[in-house]
C-alpha cells in the first residue's frame, strides 16, 4: 500500500508540474489545452510523456518553448527521474524525438529548426501578452467590485494581496498577475502601485479606460486563438467530447465570451 501511495503522489506531482507549463502564445496551461496526451510514472520511477499539438505545422519555435518548459518541469520533480518526452504528429517530430533520444539539448535540436528566429525576443513578446491579459482580468474584477479608477491605480502590493474576488477569471488571474509583475519588475517596492504598463509607466486614473481598451484587444486575440487551437485539435483527432459553452467566432465579434470559472481541485 505504501508503494501505491508513493506512486500516486508522484503521479500527482508530475501533472502538477506539467500544469505549470503554459502555451506561450495563449498563456494557458498545456494540460488544460489538451497538449499532454499522456504522462505516466513507470514502475521504476521514470516518466513517459506524450505531447501533441493542434496541427501538423505548428511553429517549431512554439513547440520548442513548450517542450523546453516540459523539460524544466520534469527536471524539478522531487525524485529526479529519467524521462522520455515524445512529440507526435508534427512536421519536425522525427528530428525532435531523435535528438532527444540522442541526449541533445532542446537548444541543439532547434538550432537549425528555429533558423534566424530570436527565441529570446519571442519569449519577451509572449511574456508581454501574458502580463497584459492577466492585468486586464484583475482590473476588470476590481472595477466590478466597485473600486474607483483612483483607488485601483493607487493600489500597492499589500492592498492587492488582501483583495478578494468571486470565483472566476479575476480570481484565477490574480496570483498569476502578481507573479508576472514581480518577474518583470523584481526590484519593485511593496508600496509601489501594482498596476503599471509593460514599460513600467504609471497609469493615470483618467487614462485607465483607454488602457483597459488596449488590454481588451490583447485578451480577445488570445482567447480567440485559444478557441481556434481547441477547435483544430478536436477536429484533427475527432474529439467529440467538446466542453459546453466553448466560444465561437460570433461570440468574439459580439464580445459575449463568458468569463471562465476557476478550476476546481
């Protein structure tokens, strides 16, 4: 029984770590996007992961960023297992899987596939979009709670930490925005405003509406791409168990996409 418990604990830790890896373009966990088709702890403690993207031609750079995130997640597992990650049904699957089997780093494997793409710049672009999307969700939540523009833009970290939201997108994104803020501005003082632009500029109270309009465009683009990715994957693999309420193109055009409920434990 003890062995079974250890195995179950390892399996839970494995999925928890993988759930911390985001699709860089969509800022959503790869586990929620359905990209991790299988993740198992074997009898000897090693780990097998099967990874599949929505289309055969998904950008190799995006694949690299996600697979590199998977590698880092597996390296953080408490029992330090050997692991095998296999990419399926992708135009560069053979090159990737062969390279990993030969013990090459992801950097080596993708040195040719990425061509002249600056992956550092790509990471920066996706980090900016994630920062803005998370911030917008929290800002909308605070406005829904009745706070004024001046109260919102003047909020410091202690006030932010005690703010509470009903279950929904604002509650989900609150800790994620905090993490993005401190990663972007690690030297930020606790009494500095938590709501600034990506460049670190303050947001005047009378400019908050315009700022939210800009962030809304980022969020709609990311949510549309997320719905498209899910649809492509479901169509490609004939997955008929579609989540109720998945937004359609018309929903995005008419801005009637409902807020996502916070995941239950």
